[in-house]
C-alpha cells in the first residue's frame, strides 16, 4: 500500500509539473490545444487496443509464445499510430491558424510519445505491475519536458536561431532510446501475446469483451471529449484555464487512484473464494481511507488554490471557483470508492455499462448549451453533476441488490479489514 501510494503520488506530481511546463513554455492556450489532441489520442488508442484484443482472441491458438508475431504486430501498430498523429496534427493546424509548423511537430512527437506510453502502462497493469506503470508513464512524460527545457537553454546560450527543430530532433532521438530500453526492460516484444493472455485469464475478456470495452471507454469519455466540444464554444484561453484547474483538482482523488491500482487483484481473489462478507469489509475500509485522504486534499486545495493556480500563470477568481467545483466532484468520486469495479466484479457489469453509457451521453449533450451560455463555469458544473449521477447510481445499485453501503463511517472496520487482508496475503504467498 505504501509503495503504491508513493508511486501514484509521485506519478501525479510529475504529471502536474509537466502540465505546468506546457502552460509556461507554450502558453495556457497550448494546454487547451494539447487537451484536444490528447482526446483524439485517447479515442484512437482505445479503439486500436480493443481491436488488438479481438484480433488476439481470434488467433490466440497460433500466437502462443510467438515473440516474432508480437514484435511485428507492435511495429505495425507504432507505424499506424505515428501516421495518425501526423494526420490529426494537420487537422488541428487547419483548424487553428495561429499554430506554426513547429507547434504541430511538437504535438506529433508528444502525442505519439504519450499514446504509446498510455498503452504500455495499461498492459503493465494487467500483468501485475500497476505501480510501476504509473511512475513509468508519468516519469517519461516529465523527462520529455525537462529535456526540452535543457535543450532550449543550451541552444539559447549558444545564440542558435530557431532552435525548436533541433530540440525536436533531440526529443525524438531520446524517445527512441527510451523506447528501446522499454522493449528490453519490460519484455514488450511479447506485448500483444503474453499481456493479452493475462487479461483474458484475470478479466474473462472473451466473455465480457463488449461490456469491458464500453465501460472502460465511456468511463472517461466525458472528460476526454470535453475539450473537443468546448474549445469552439468557450475559446482556447478559457479551456486552458479550465484544464489547469482540472489538473489540480485531480489531486483530490490521489488515494482512490492508488487503491484502483493495487486493490483489484486482492478483492478478486477474496471474491473468487466465495467470502462475500470479507469482500465487502475490505472494500468499505478502502472507501473510508480514500474518502478521508480525499477530504484532507480538498481542504488543502480550498486553502491554497489561488497560489497553486498562480504557478500556471492564472490569477482569476473565476478560475479559483472552477477549481473548487472540480475538486468537489473529485471528492465525490473519492468518497464513492471503486464502486464501479466492485459492481462489475460481482456480476452487474451490464447495469454498470448502461449507467456509464447513458450518463456520458446525457452529460455530453447537455454540455453544449451549458458551455455556450455559461462558459467554463458551466463546464465545471456539468463535471460535478457527472460524478454525482455516475457514482450515486452505482452506489444505489449496490445497496438495492446487495444491501451494502460502501460509504460507511465505521472506523472499526479498518482493523478488521487489515486482519482479513493479512490472512489472504499469507494464503496467496503460501500457494
């Protein structure tokens, strides 16, 4: 638990610093543009990943142990991914006249880098390396921007004109070196073979492929699609300020992300042995811990929000109000705990799918008029409503079907759950 907290905490800190660097180097508008670009990355990556899963399922008997097939598949995927990044950059360049060719090249490299890291980190989680994947993904992105700053300073020191292209070459070369290391360190040669076999083993993907994909895709679609929908309605400046507030607000969910990274294997093991009482005892305890930490972080953000926003170069009182609203939404998410995962694990994946899809579609439809009339404030209120509806519906589902309230303030459950966890961990080690 301690290692997971440190990994996730450091990972979120690195992601936060990288977003600050983006706003400081390129301006707050670039933070908004990159948010739009990242949305497209997310959609393409999710669809490609799902397609690769299905492709593997249809060929799994012929691919067992085939490193060559895994490597060739990875190479083809990377080539397609790079072409997609270039194509999307050209579209963005045509849409936004103020973007230079250098800006587009930066987007291509950062986007290509981030899209592949996203997929590799996701696969590391499926093979039991969730904590490592967090620091791996966020750390690499942070290193990318640090290298950019170093290269920019060196080239400016030597008075080199238009240093951006040299910096881009340096960044891309660094990425290739880092990618080679990843192939060797984590065995990504078998990326499309062994990792997908593990997902089938742990998540019964062959039976739940449709629900699994829809839930995972739609669970983040509202927040991923928000930049694309709102940039033309509220402008790049307002969207950049919104994204800065959103990055800080996510800190309220720090403990929940840690729990989501390390809890699933344990509770899956407990539930598979048919001990529902222990299962819900452990989940209630984790909700209590994540909610307490989330409340402390929310209070800290409320007290220090304005100085933190000043780091991004944002000093508006309205943006501070956005930060409070978005932090409240993240606090609601934290107080609900991993309710969606728990509901799916005990057989309610279809109902979770319906709740997730309907909630996302409704919020996205309402987002258009609300953002048009109320600007970034309306966007933040819709985000708050999203968390209320999504998590509230799943908590009600669990209470009605299982007579269990995950949000429980029984502090005695912490000690009992610690004993249960220790017992199950000893069972796993003895096997």
